[in-house]
């Protein structure tokens, strides 16, 4: 079997390492501890795994926090600091990160129009910048199992509102597979395997790969 020639990665309608950026907003202790739409430990596992996916595939990453400099909030959770601590964070006071000048400039500086977005809470810190980004011509991909809200209803209503505005829903597993796309791209296969199993996948994917 022969794969087709790799599509032009900048023009591909699917996500590629060359056409997308990863946005991560407000995974701080207060926000994580207030999540009621999914198991909190699973949420932490999924957002850490998603951040590692972004690093493994070389995506530009824009990381924002809220109210750390004012002393009203704490830095990101240690699990994320371990993964993303070498990158700058854009601290702000606005609930909507899109209304923060430095954050928006950092997004624009990536040069990417496909934004893979994660934030806590879904109903505020994800939905507001997602809606603004969509209005300004960006494509938004919300990682549904790496974000959370203060209730199931709040989380689901926010996702529906983003989708109604043109946003796209994606899971961390779909993101991983979409960025990899072809087992013949061997440089990232080891990272794919490790991330899939580490983030909650099963060894079955390795069996599938080994048979190809």
C-alpha cells in the first residue's frame, strides 16, 4: 500500500503541525477544583496529555493565566508547569483573554489561523475568546475532553454556542491522530505511542501499528 503524497501542510483543511496553534487558558488550582462537568483527575490527565501533544508536534503554544500578578489567583497547576514551565505565560485581569492586548498579539504572532483551544471554564474563558476568534476569521477547535465547566449543563451549553458560531469540536485522541495522519511519518510515531498510552489509551493501538 502506498500513501498519497503529503498534502501541502499549510493549505490542508485538516489540522497539521504547520497550520495550527495550541491555546491553553487558566488551568489554575481554583479553576480546576471548581470543575463539575467531568472527573477532575481525568481532566488534568487530558489537558497535560494535550499539552504534550502540542509540544511533540511542534505547535506554537500560547499560554494564558488570570490574576496571578494581582495575587488573587495562583499559577498553573504543577502538572502543567512541569510540561509548559519553560514557556512564557500571558497573565491578565480580563475574563475574556481575547480582550488582553498581549495575549491577542501572541496569538497573532503565531501566524496560524487554526486555533486548538483549551480553557477553564468552558462557559467563560473558553467560549468568549473562541467566539471572538471565530468572528475575526480564525478556525477554532475546542478539545472537548480537556476542558470543563462548573456543571455539565454549563459545559455543554458553551460548547453548543461555540459550535453554532462555527467552531469545531475535537477530542485529544482525534487531535493526536490528525496531527500524525500517517504511520510512514516515523519521526513522531514513538511520541504518538507514548502519549496515547500515557494519556489513557490502550496498547491496542500499538498492535494495530505493528501489523501495518
